[in-house]
C-alpha cells in the first residue's frame, strides 16, 4: 500500500478507525485517522469448546474458520482420549488475529488456555449457577458426540433462537461414555451435527456455522 491509500484499523475490542496512509516507509507507516467508531460486542456470544488434535494443522484450520464465522470464544479441551497435549498459544492467537482482519470484524475471537474436560465442565456449571442468580441470560449448552443414544440435531427448530450457545466437540475417538454422562447429567443437551461421521475439526466448523445461522433467525 502507498501514501494516500485508505485502510481500516481495529484494536480487536470493538474500536474501528478509518485512516489514510501519510507515509509508507518500509519500517514504519504513518496514518491519518479520519473517523473512529465503536462496534457493540457480538450478540449472542457463541462458544465452542473443542479437543486438541493430534495434527495441529487441522486445529489451526478450525480456529481460522470459526473466527471468520464470528464465534466469540474458543476453549481448547483436554479430554480422556485427547492424544496431543502441546498447545502453541501465541501461534494460535495470531491465526485468530489474521482471521479477524481477513473477515473485517472489530472483535477478536477470545482464546482460552487448554483446560481439562472435567475442570471446564465444573467451572461452567459454577458460572451458570452464579449467572442465573445475577442475570436473566440463559446459555444453552450442548455436547456433540457419536454414541448411539437419543439426540436432537443441533439445527432443530427448538434451538433456533438468539440465546448464547456453548457446544462441546470431542477428540478423535469421541468423548468417553463417562464424559458424555457427566455433561448430560449437568444439563448439556446431546446433539448430532449431521448423518455422517465427521472429523473433529469438521464438526467444529459445522457447529460454528449452525450456531451463527441460528442466531440470525
């Protein structure tokens, strides 16, 4: 880009600025801010908690697509069948920044540090109880798994509303029966994402797409 070209800037926290380049030096670029606006936080704030993957490239692909779709928060999970524990937080965060800029969004997708499945479930349950006492916000919680049990499609009309939603996505090999029972006992609705068996990262993108579409209906 050259002097005189226009561009948009964001801090990832809702602030957007329209600017014009006044100096296009190789090592530093100066711009003139023409206008600043504040975008409200996305509503509803949809969350996907997904297992780390053996192939980190596949997880990176999921992060990029989920951010482009506008998912508010991503939580990497350490499940019983999670094969890889290593997580390069800085690299994953940079992927989310790039996706935010590519899709021209003012809000950066929040990324948590990896957390064990049981710890996350316990934490969410505690926060839900506190939230119900302090506010009327009702987060709908789901677990997508492959066990042959009674499940509703995530796209079911009964879930098509503007309430914030949280979906759990398991690792290669799926959640264990114990993890599924723990989640359902705590109020997570079991759901399916289609009639075919999906890879973890594909399931994550399908869930992200459905959540965003359902929020707009």
